[in-house]
């Protein structure tokens, strides 16, 4: 098995300290550009890829954004939601496309049991949270107490005002859909929708 390169070896080859290599890896502004270039060239020549875990210990960031899907029924899983509802898959794809440009990754989970969300966030060391859909108020209280960057999506309850939110204009969307059907000559137009008031968590 090929021995894995470490920062001590890179530091020796570059003629610098391991702290300097760490500064270069974490883009800390304590190293000259000339030294950065030398260290980065050696890293590239050795095909060295910094460990995410090591970087997390160094700068306190995991570069992970937690994304949660609402599990309503006992049989719900994140896998079944992605398979049966194309909105979720498209939603996650667009999120990942954006955050990957900034060097972040997604950690996906579903929340179904009260009291578990706080533990999930803390144990993973997440740098931010995106919640899709509605959850019990106590989960939002847990998140708020953690003081972690949080964005809600598709949540319209009053307690959502305490967070940054991204929502759709359902009224405008309904108007556009109805106008389109009328334009096609339809006159008997029905609407079928569910009620989030019926949603419950175990």
C-alpha cells in the first residue's frame, strides 16, 4: 500500500514549518505569496489532497450544510421522498449546485422524531442548516437556541419570521396556472390540495 503523504513531509520539502503548510491549506493570510506558491506546487506534485477532517479541526468548519426533509408518515424515509416526489430531487440538486461552488457539501437527513434534531446538528458539526417544509415548533426552538445559520424553505407559519426564508408565491402561481388553462379554453377547472394542518410527527 502506498504511504499517504502528510503535511510534515510537505513542510520538509518546502523548507517551512508544518504550521506554514497548515496556513496555506486553510488559506490563512499569514504566508507570503511566494511561499504559498512553493507549498502548493509541492502539494500538486505529490497529488496531496487535504483531509476535510483535519481542516475542520484547524479552522472549526466542517464545510457541511445540513438539509432536512419532512418525514410525515411513519414509513417515510429520505429515499422514498426522493423517489416519489421529483420536487425534492430537483430542490437538492439546485442546492448542491450552488453550495459546491463555495466548497461546501450537503449532509441530508429526515426529521421524524421530536428532540433528535439538535443532537444531529451538534454531532455533525454542521456549518449551516436548510429546512424544507414544516416541522413542529419545538424543532425550530431547538435550532434557534443553537445560533447556527439557518434558512427555511416552503414554511409559512408565523414562527418562520425568526429565520431567513425562501418561499414561493403560491397565490401568483395559482393565478398563472388558472390563467393558462382559461387561455386554452377550459372552463371547468378544479383544484386539489392537501392541508399542512394534518401533518404530524411522532
